């Protein structure tokens, strides 16, 4: 779980909005740009999130993904976004050697990639508005940051401490990065919901949380999920080998393990 850390100094005019969709809350913080143009882009981004929910929800019997899983619909008959997400999910499965999976109880379930992908896409839609200097979009605790909130001021994201409710385990700074994402997988907020693809049951590891920092939320979200399922020893070695990825791992014994370059992202 992460939250954007606000600053007190003067900053470009901000448009903020919170929207309930996909079973969580999406919080927008947009800096700069013409307010009317920003709000039009925000409306388009909100529409895209609601459409994603309609198409990909595994809780809706009539969604395209549910019909696809039952064999009632072919991939080529779905929205183009379905093909895109399935291709991204297949790549995540390949890179993680199967520790990330788009199957649950034997059925197609791309839930693990959809929210991160949808959040990143919505943030990029708004960042294209002329004059917008920065966008922060928090999708249920996973954050995509683009640009800056103001001159010489980076976005900063607080990472919740899973063992100390209300406390922070770290603060991630986007200083020097045009884009940065922060995604956390763990048991503190939703219990044992992450599946071990090798057993089909809840992942039982020494970890309580994995936070991944990388440019794109689509991948940060996938890698956090896969790493949690691996356990701390395998996950740290694997994450170290991924390009443009840093991570913070917290074990049930309150041990903190980090990738070598994470310290440069803290502040």
C-alpha cells in the first residue's frame, strides 16, 4: 500500500479526484494545464477505467473475460484491449518463470495485471494534455507517477509498514525520473490472497510485503506479485536481475531486504 506524499511549497494548480471502480478507489492528482482540458481528459480516463471493469471483471458473468474463460467467446471477438492484456500477461509469465500467472483454479484470470495496466494507461492519457507538468494516479495503493508536481519538486510516495499500522516503511522519491511506479503486494491489507501458481493455493512464504519500484506500473504490479509468491531469497535474486527495477522486501520476522539500487530512490 502506498500514498503520494504532498508538499507544502507552492505548486501548479491541481485537479484532484477520487473514483470508486474495480473494487477499489483511484485517486488522481494532476498538476498544471488548462483546468477545462484536464477535466475533459480526466473524464476520458474515468470512462476507460469503468470500461476496463466491464470487460475484465471476473465477478461479472457477462464480462468478456468471463465469457472467454467459459469458452463462449474467442479472443478475436473481444475488445482489442483483451488481446493486449493477454500478451502482456504472457510476457510476465515468461519473465517470472511462471511465478506470475493469469490462471486461477484452472480458469483464465488476468486480474493480476489488469489494475496496474489500467492505472498506468489512465495516467498517461491525462499526462498528454498540453501544460500538464505532472500526474499521480493511485489505484488502490499502487501508484503511477509522471512528470513533476512543480519546479524542482519530485513526486514522493510513502510505503506503508505492514507490521506497524499507520507507519511508513520507506518514502520513495521520483527525483530525476520522468516516470516512476510503486506497487506493493502483501498480506497486510487483503490477507492471504496471492496464489502460488505451482500449487494453486495461497502462497506461503516468509514475506509480508514486497514493494517494487520501476518506470511502468503494469510491470511493477506483476513483479511485486510474482516476487511475493517466490519468497524472499528467490525474489531478491530475481528482482536484482531485472532492468530498471528496485525493491523493498519485508519478512514476517521484521527483516528488511532491498535491491542494491533502492537507496538512491529513497528520500
